[in-house]
């Protein structure tokens, strides 16, 4: 209570309540997605957002990654992932908000769960978030099979440039032909046909159809 008295003896008083605010433990407010796609041979980028009332800088956090498959949990060595932590503005001034971005290479199988554990060294709190990786959602980078160096033909013959294309659907296939030092797009018409498997056929090829494709 605060009391004020003037020289005439008038008194005014107010009661001020002082309370202790408990700083919150670590809390993930933006978890990992439930499912993610993988591109074979590419790194995986993960992002989470956390609240904590204790951490004051990036060094106050600890991170670990585990991979779980068929009930078997294995730790992912630290050399297979890197992370960056940055503080962000948040309307809740009693807590600190942090963005954590993790880049994971591919030491784990393309199936199962990836488990991210985040710790606060000040409070000792540890929280986890996880996502499913792999399965039918694994993405394969598009590749083009070997092409012949050249295809000889007689004028008037039908020519097939047979190729093998692999990758996760949908795949868009575009052919080009070099014309005067530039590559012009080939579209399916009465002469050219781009087949679903990626092959290109030329109907009744003529001398002007020679060139680099």
C-alpha cells in the first residue's frame, strides 16, 4: 500500500499488488508438419517455432535428431544435420519466441518418423516434435537415360529418338532443336510427336530435320 498525506491531514492511499510471474517452460508453437516429401539425394529443410521464458541467446538451446522405424529409434549423428536459431518478435512479451531451421542430409531410411528434440539449458525443459518421412511420398529427381550419339536415316523415313525418362510424376517433357545457334521448342504436330515416355518421333524425316536435338 502507498499512502500520501498533505499538510492539512488529508490522506490518500492505494494498494498495489506485486506478484511473481512464472516464466514458462519450453513450448513448441509451430511444430513440424505431419508428413513431408523427400527428394532423393537432396537435403531436407525443417522449421519450427518455439516459446520459452528462459533462453536468452542461441547457445541456450540443444537440439538432437532421431529416426524411428518399426519401433527402432536411432540417433542421427550431428555431422548429418545443421541448424540456425534466430529470435523473432512476438506479441507475448512474457516469453521469447525463436525460429529454428534444421537442414538434414540423408543418413536415415526413406521411411518412418523423424523426431526433433529441443532443449532449454536454463530450465532443463525438453520438448519434441516429429513428422513422417518417406513412403509413397518419396520424390525422385527426374533423369534422362542415355541417348545415342547420332541416328542415321534416309529421307522419307520415320525416325524415333527413343529415351528413358524417370522421376516422380507429374513430369513435363520438352524437346528442343538447334536452329541457327538457338534452341527452338518442339511441339507435337503433323511432323513431330512427343510421346508420354519422353521419346520423340519425326514423321517422314527430311534433310532439313537433321541437327542437334
